[in-house]
């Protein structure tokens, strides 16, 4: 078994020059039946990927095509699904800290 120190020593962290991103959280409360209708035929609707797909489709419907959906946490209630989605947007670097 490899030690983590050895494995991580091979990782190079690159500088992010000129690209600035803003991350927002979208919290959506979705009726469970609507969630399942949108994901009809989806193999694992209650997986993170299923929740990402739902969020992507919702944002398209809202006309918000500029963000990239990252991790989505979800909680299942009896009648609804609550999604907490991290959405990353590229923004102008002017005036941002370097």
C-alpha cells in the first residue's frame, strides 16, 4: 500500500491566471412527483448525477445557461425533494482580488 504523502507529492497545483469564477448555491424544493416525472427513465433518479441532471434542466428552463452545476446535495422528505446545488459561473476578472 502506498503512503498518501508519496502519492500527493506527484500532484501539481496549477495557477488559475485570468479566470475568475463565482459559486452560488441554488436551493430548490421540488414536489417528489415532479422530480420523478422529470427523471422518468433515469436509471438512478436519487443519485447525485440524477440530482445534477434535474438541476441542469431546471436552470435551462429558467434561461440560466451560463452556469456549470457541480455537486448537488439532496434530502428526501415524504412529499418533496430539497436540492442544494453548487453552480459555478465565469465572471470578469476586473476588480477581483488576485
